[in-house]
C-alpha cells in the first residue's frame, strides 16, 4: 500500500490529536501510571493544542497517511531550546527540536518513520538549522536504536515530568552541516 507524506495543515488538528493520543503511550516507560499518561494526553495532545501548533510559524508538522488515514506524524520546533539542560547540551546553533515523532506500531520497520525523519530533518535544514535535537526516554530502547541509526548522538540528559513522576530523557543531537 502507498504511504503519502505531506506537511500538516490546520484542518489536520483533530486527526493529529487522535493519532497523538494513540501513540504517545508507546514512548512512556512500562511502569508509568496510566492516569499520568492519560492526564498528559488530555492536557497536551488535544485538538486545540494541535490547532495552536499548526498556527505557529515556528512549528512544522508532517503527517504520513495510508488510504487517507494518518499513520504517523512529526513536529519540528525551530529556535533556541527553552530547557536549560538542553541548551547547555546542544552543540550547534541555530538548532531545531524534533519534538514529536510517532508512528502506529503496525508500521514500525516499514520505512514510514525513516521517511518522516528525513522530511523533518530537511525542513529544519531548509529553515537554517545547523542541527536537530530531541529528547527520548532513556528506557525506550526501540526509539533510542532508531535515533542512533539515524545519526542522533547522545549529548546530554534532561528531565521530563509525567504526572507525579520525573522521567529521565537522553538529549540526542544530529548535526546538519
């Protein structure tokens, strides 16, 4: 089956929110309390939040679709990191964050993630970034293998608050020039 890739637009907010709600739990540690995960989704991955993301010129969202249904998405945030741990870890400026990168499990290993990655990295480069960074839970072996394979090296660590817990994330960076 053919997968289509495109830049997301304002009409995609509801579909992206549903996709985010279905895929965000995959990035959480196995022992993360379900209530914390669902609270995060309800606060951060809503249709309104995605409408705001899509309206923000400093954010670039891409979607992968199969038969008109979204199966994966990414979000790139252009600009300086707000987190002081990330700002001190990232080695090149200007930079961009690969903030979100999620694909439905049935499409893992099919090339969808790799294609979304390249679209995102190219968009960051086209916007003038010298590097792309991301945060990934240090316990997420599958994601860490994927990012390592795609040229993202560990350059530091940061915290991620999920409900009552503080998770530990690697900061990974890929140089673009």
